[in-house]
């Protein structure tokens, strides 16, 4: 994600009114946070119900996305020059909310993959 972000800056992918590159990066970020949540669920709640695990995975994705947007806000507020140069900011509240939504979509993708894998494993073990 970081490499793609920093390659997109000089390539001008953050220019214009429709900045599409931002959305896949936030989906990938949500997936990364969800995978961290998956590790926690697997270690701490090995016997947990799948719905509890899925909820926790999605919670990690959403919380991580929220924390990232908070980081962007603080960076933009306190270190404006760096935020602008590095393109690490959300220009509007609407943009920040959509970024968190795309992070949640990334978490949902991981939760669905885990759910499909678990149902496949259960069918094989029968």
C-alpha cells in the first residue's frame, strides 16, 4: 500500500476531481487491519463462535480505518506542509467517512474469505 501510494504521487494519480487510487488503498488498509484482527481472534478466541469472530474482524477493520483518518486529521492540522506534500489527508468529512467505509469493505472481504474457508473446512472434515 505504501509503495503504491508513494508511486501514485509523482505519477499524478492524486490530481483532478476523481481520485480513484485512494479507494483501493483504503480497501487494502481495511484488509490489513482485518487480518490483524483475525490473528487476535485466532489466538485469544480459538473456540469463539464464527459470528463473534467476524464481528471482531470487522471491528478491527473499522477501528483501524478510524484511527488512520484521525492520524490524517492530526497530521493535516499540526503538520500541514507534510500532509499536503505526502498527500496524507482527507479534504472533507465526507471523504473521511467514505475512506472508513472502504476500510470496512476491506474488512468484509477478509471476513467473507474466512467464512468461506471455514465452511469449506467443515465440509471436508465431515
